[in-house]
């Protein structure tokens, strides 16, 4: 994807999902994208500074997944491709969705360091076996 298309896609996705946060990795083209979107008034942009490589970032999030704190819909047009990418990582052809997933979980956990963050409190207080959500997400 060329840069102008990337910038347009970021804006369209933000508007389509009424996003409160648009997390962008602050390196390579992401740095320029962050600067331009903020200058254009898209204040939902949040910089993400990776602390390690993709494999280590995903490895650090496996406990959250294994303990049942991650829910996916039973059916979605994108689900098969997403699960395939997750399960073959790091040997798969593509890893963009895996990397985005690991970054989001990392951001979520780090943002939750503040006591007023209700989502982090729920995560920390949930039973060890994981929360029980609606059956359509199990």
C-alpha cells in the first residue's frame, strides 16, 4: 500500500468505527503518518513505541490469550485468515495482524497501569480461568 492510500485508509477506518484510539507504530512510515494525521486534526492517534521484536511482543501476550481474556466472534468474514496468521506465526508468510494484535494487548496492559483504568481493573480482578462472556464469543 502506498503512503497516500495508507493515510486515507487510516482516516476512513477511524471514521467508520468511530475510534477513540488509532494506534500507529512510531517508526518508518508510521512516524510521518502520526505527524500528518495529528496536524490534520485526528486527535485519536496514539504513538506505539515497540520495546522488542515481533516474536517477543507476541510471546509476552500469550498468557492473556491462554487464560481466556481474549474473545473472537464465532463467525466473521476475516476470522479464518486472522486465526491462520496467528497460528502459523512466526513461520507464516504474513504477520501484520499478529503484530497489531500484540501491540494492542501491550498498549492495553501498559495503559492500564493507572488505578482509574476500569478495564485494567476488571482484567486484574477476573478469575484465574478467565471471564465468562456471552456464548457467541466462546
